[in-house]
């Protein structure tokens, strides 16, 4: 069974950035990687000047977050963890996989996250667009490594998420990318979207 995705936006809030990153990289993530069910983890920093300015992605086996081991980590959090998390902004979402296309190698230098909901009447059209046009066109962009799609399982956010792994920000200036985001079909889907979010991040650190 494919892994779920724990998708966490964060901002340090009143916590100094150095302290926030030291806690996240050296305490928070290692404690979770020590648990059964956790796979690779990566942290990214926004390039788009929007907030929250940090993103962490965790690959987790289905059911992991409902298990006793994970709950114990929350229950036994250190004083430092409680202090940082009470001051920081945390937007935590769990997604279930829909599809995975492209290279499945190491953490990408650039990650684009696009989430949106669409009316029920438009779901079939959106699915066909992704499968028949959008993802094939994106994977033809030089430097485009991988595109994964997910459905929201818990948390607050748009219902569908697409994660795109890219070699560099230069891909967004290429004619192949501009063509992929300029079709009539794409305009129809995006025009009907509810609460669409598009975020671009660069890799801070990968784990596991």
C-alpha cells in the first residue's frame, strides 16, 4: 500500500529562526523517524514570499498517526517542543495518495505544492485533465522529476494536493512549462477551483 503524506506548513512565530530550525531538524524530526511507519522526511523553505514560509513533508504508512507510538510522542513532548509549538504557527494536513508519476529518487531541490477543491460536478473533468493532459505535459518539461497527487484525509485545506518535484526554479521560465499552464482545459479547471493554493519551495534538508 502506498504511503500517506503528512504535510505541515509552519512559521516560527516569536521563536528565533535559528532556534526553530535547530528544534525542528535535531529534535522534532528525529523523534518521528524513530517511530515505526515513518519513511522519508524533507523540509523546505518558501521562495514565493508567502506565509507560512516553511513546509515539511513526511511519508507515513497508513494508520501510523493513529497508533500508540505516535500518540506517546505527543504525550511525552519535551518542554522545548511544547514551548516552540505553542509559539509557532502549524498547519497540519494528512493526505492519501491518488497517483505517482516520474522519478522517485532523492529529495528535490525545488517543490511546488498546488492544492484546490473543485465542485463535485467537476471532479471527473479534473481527473481526466490531470491524467490525459496536465501531468504528461509537466513531465515533458526539462528538469521536471516527479508529480504526485493526493486527496485530503484529515486537517483543514483544499481537498486535492499535487506535489511537483523539480530540478530548479528555472523550469518555470521554460516554454514547455508555460505551455502546460496555458491550455483551455487547464483554464477551465482552475477557473472552477475553490480555495486554490500554489506554493513554491526550495529544499532546506532531507532526512531518512
